[in-house]
C-alpha cells in the first residue's frame, strides 16, 4: 500500500496533522500503538493557550472545545503565608483555556476518522521506519488482528509518536538531542475532588513546591515537588494531603478540598530538544521532537504549533508543489520551542528556589516573586510568556 503521508502517533500533534491533511484532500494513514479507548482517556495536559485555540478554530477543530472549555483569567502565587492573585487577562486581554487533553484527543479522533473519513489503525506493534534518506520512505508494522507485517510506502513520515516512539529511535547520531535535567521530581496527582479555587495555584514553600490545577468540576490536578526517582509508594494519601495543605496554606484562603487520589506518578523533570526536527523524509512534531517538563504547561501547545506548521507545509508541498513551508519547518518551530524551554527553566527557578535550604537563594526567589506584584513591567513580561504570544516568533 501507499499513502502520501504516514503519521505516527494519535496524540494532539498527529491527529491535528491528520485533520489538516484530510481537510485539504491529502490522503494519509495514522498509526497508533494504543487503542482508541486508551488514548481517549489518558489524562495529561489541560492548558491550551489562546493562539492555539484560534489555530484549532481556523482549521475547524475547536467546535466542542469552544462550547465546553473553561477560560481562566488569573493565577495565584502562595508565598509568605498569603495568596497573591495575578490577573493576566487584565494585563493582556488574553486567557488560558482549560480543556483536558483526553477531551481534545477525543474531538480530534472523531473529526479525523468519523467526520473527515481519515484512515487510522490502532494497536499496531513493532513500528519501524525505512529509507528515510530516500524519496520513497516506508513504515512497517505488525497488524494486531492478523499478526502479519505490513509495509506502507509514502512520500513523508510525520513522526508524532511522543517521547518514547519509533521516530526518535530512528534518528541517526548526526541529529543532535540536547537535554536539561532539573534535578527535581514532581509527584503528579489527579484527585477526585472539586478544585479549591477557580484558578491555578502555585505554592512556594520551604518544604517544596506544590501546584493546584483545576481540570473539571469533579477532578483537580495537583503536583508536589519530591526527590527525583522517588517511589509513589512513599506517598500514601494522608501524607499527600498533609503536604498539599501545608505547602499551599494561606492565612487569607480556605484549606484545600480533599478527595480520593486517582493517579500518583513521579516525573523526573527534564527537557530535551532534537535539532533539526527533520531527517530526510521524516519530520518530527510534538514530544517526539522536544520535551518540556510540565512546569509551565507548555508541551501540548508546542505540539499544536508544530502540527499547524507541519500540516500546512505538507499540504502546500503535496497539493501545490510549494516546498517553502517544509523547508522552513524546523527553524520556524524551534523559535517557539527554545522560547518555551527558556521560560520553563526561569519558572522552575521561582517554583523551586525557596526549598533548597539555601537562604540566599530563597531570598532572591522571593524578590523575583514580589517584583511581579510591584513592577508593572515585570508583570507584563511574565504575563506575555506565561500566556505565550501569538505571532512573535
Ligand atoms: P503524545 O500525546 O505523547 O502522543 C504520541 C502518541 O504516539 C503513540 N505512540 C506511537 N504510535 C505509533 N508508533 C509508535 N512507535 C508509537 N509510540 C507511541 C502514543 O501512544 C501516543 O498516542 O505526543 P504529542 O501529540 O506530541 O503531544 C504532546 C503532549 O501530549 C504533551 O506535550 C503534554 O501532555 C505535556 N503536558 C502538558 N502540556 C501542556 O501544554 N499543558 C499541561 O498542562 C501539561 N500537563 C503534560 C502535563 C504532560 C504530563 N506527562 C505526560 C508527564 C502533565 C503531565 C503529567
């Protein structure tokens, strides 16, 4: 068989690319190792930046999101035993959109497969990439129903298969991956509990960072800083809630609303960037090309930015023979990627700077924080990076 494009991975990046191709009448095949039920329920990100919402909307992909997503206009820093609200919408006129990743993936799969008639295979095994440096690359996989190997020839492979996919593994050593380790762990938690505030909360505490992120009326995401490589077994529910209450305590706010913990995972915080994001006929997008620790909630946004540029570039190439978009693809993506990498490191300094037992570092961290509430220029700069700018890259 042959398709102009094979897309690896049905996450936000791969499904967005697939939808853009189908809307332009370009045939493609999406291959996904998990089942449809699994990807429609996998909990992860929840924040979408306004420019990304507009990008989805322009491509006919935001119908249900616009009906159901919550719009946030402020976040809150908790330090010095008090809550400090930061109203970014007042400063910029723009919002953060809260829409859990499984809902976005569900919408994108439905639109791609059920509305636009796109081809997709779930549960494929042993995906391999071939002849990437020729103009007739191919992808092979094991069919889950028959157990047979299948080979699909194509013009381009869109590598959207995430941090542990086959695309990254297929890159030769000449493609550079640079990495940053924060030396910090986060215990990522999902609680069956209503949010304790209608905004994101960041707790900067000597015992470590804690975060509160509303996801839906009954589910809240929390994070607790912990040693990297820590065992979730060290965190029974009562220890989790005791630490959350302590690190997010503010004299002028009510305590957190507790509930059963649905997910407890330790994340070793790190970032990486593959540069360039293209090798021969393989074009990487999303987490396959770059990872950013969930510190600044940027990962899904970068995946969408890549997918818009890649989808549009592939359509221009395959439908009109215009190669400019694909030629400039990697450089165009990497400008936003590096900007968000830098912001995540800067924000990590604020989140984790009070908890190292180093009073000098704690002092400078609190000075940075207070500056956000005393200097309009510092506040505007923070708001711009926190929300991500639309077209400044
Ligand atoms: P995904 O979503 O990982 O999708 C990749 C898909 O590829 C499949 N796959 C393969 N398919 C074919 N062949 C193979 N060999 C394959 N190997 C794997 C996988 O099953 C999967 O379906 O990558 P994509 O599309 O690049 O999207 C990236 C985002 O998922 C990611 O950046 C975000 O989830 C990061 N992230 C957050 N981003 C935000 O913008 N805001 C947030 O608030 C936010 N919170 C988070 C996060 C990530 C987290 N985890 C995973 C550490 C919170 C957490 C806990």
